[in-house]
C-alpha cells in the first residue's frame, strides 16, 4: 500500500502535465497487475500436495494432480454429494474407462460439476469422473487446472496468475522447473528430480506429448522424457511386480486396438534406481499415424519407480533403424546416468 500511495500523491505535482500523469497511472496499473495473482496454500500429505476447495458448495480437500486428465471423485464422496443434494442424477453425462497411476484400467462415471471453487476463484461446468472405488483419492486434475489460467508451484504455495475461472489456458506451467540449455541440465523442484544430459548432444527441450509428461528433450536419434502421476498406496513396486506387468500387457492390447500402436518384444525386470526399487522395461514399438509420412519404429528403455508420492517413469527412446545399425548401449547408459534427485522446493 505504501508504494501505491506514493505514486498517487506524486500525481498532484504533475497535474497539468498529462503525459506524466498518464505515465504514472500506467505504472500504478502495472503494480496492481503485477500483484494480480491468487496464492493458495498447499498441504503435503504422504508425499503429495493437497488443496482446499468446494465442489458445488461442498467443502473438501483434493490432491493437486497435474497428471490426472480430469477432476476425479471417489464413489463414497459422490454418494455424500448425492445424499446431500450437491449433485443430482441429471449431472451425470456418461460412462467410460480410465487408466490409474499404477496401470489399472477401471470403470468410471462421467459428470459435469456446476462449480469448483478454489480460493476466490469459481470454475463453472468442470468435467469430472467418479471412480467406482470407495477409497479412491480425490484428484484436482487438468479439467480444472486448465481453467485456472497460468499457474505455478513453489514450495507449499500454488500461484494462480490472473485467475478468471472461465476458459482453459493455452499455456499452463504447473511445476517449478529450470532448464539450462547451455549445459543441457534440467531440474524440476516440484517432483524432486533432475536430468543432466550429455553435452556432446544438442538437446532441445520440447513440450511433452502426454498430459502427464513433465519433461521431454530431443536430439536425434534420442528422445528422453519423464512422466509423473500421483502414486497409488503401494510404496514398493516390487510388491506388485506381477500385477504391474500383466496390466502393462493388457494396456498394450487396448492401445493397439484403439490407436494402432504396436508394442512388441517387451521385457520386465526388477532393479534399483537411485536407491529406489524400480521396474525396468524394454520394448520396441511400431506406429503409423498422421504425424509421419511413413510408419516409424523405435526401441524404448524405461524405469518406473515411486518417488516423492508420484509414480515416475524415466524413459529413453531411440529410432529403431539407428538402434539396429549401431551399438547404442554405451550412449543409453551415459544418458540415464545423468538422472538425479533434487530437493523439492
């Protein structure tokens, strides 16, 4: 308030000089605009961040999940909303299937939430799903996040710039990150990881192709990326190794049927990565879609582990024609060696 008061008082000395008055009020508007952001406190619970919000007026706390495509409600929470009149049968718009963070394919109901309130921001007509599970986590997903405008996370605060709660944002940064292009070094302080890529390659950071991608860099013939989704209750992937591998194979079949993407020669093995139990997967894939004039094939190697409350997949893909013609094992090893843990801010 002191800074604004000084500017307003200064206007009196330039009363007859409209250029100065205009400039000063422009500066005043800039200061107000600069501070036009909503700050939402977040609470860390079991390694994930939760926020306070209202669903059609019903107060709740949800996991802020950038990897969830939609707002997700548990069956038990939905029953509470129905019993107390916060939603009705007319709010439901259909049914479908979804893939959970641990690879399970589950049925769900689709509905439209009239309002979702976060802080002083009210989002209207927010698509959501109800998972047929009594203890499923409540997720504040992308169907709501994209309506907020430009958002960022730093520490235990969610910053929403000029939050209007109207239409999806064209540019959304939902994590605090740093990319050093000169040294090919990436750090993500929300998810707590970094990746120092070999500097003898000319890596370019690009947007991820999946909703839950948090990092992607390319340098022919390599593509390096990290996906992150809120983890299930299981803290050790080794304990669900058999379920994980069978679900992955079922998922391959479903994706092939829906998109034509063919995954073959897939192998799984238990391993450790940076002290965490992980599952290493290698496979080859064949895809033919509108992005390419000719069908493409790639060799992929990835590590999946639970870290900081998230199911993390660290992956590297290589063009199959190069992989078949040249021994890429040393280069692949060097690239993965650059993956590291960082301190969450």
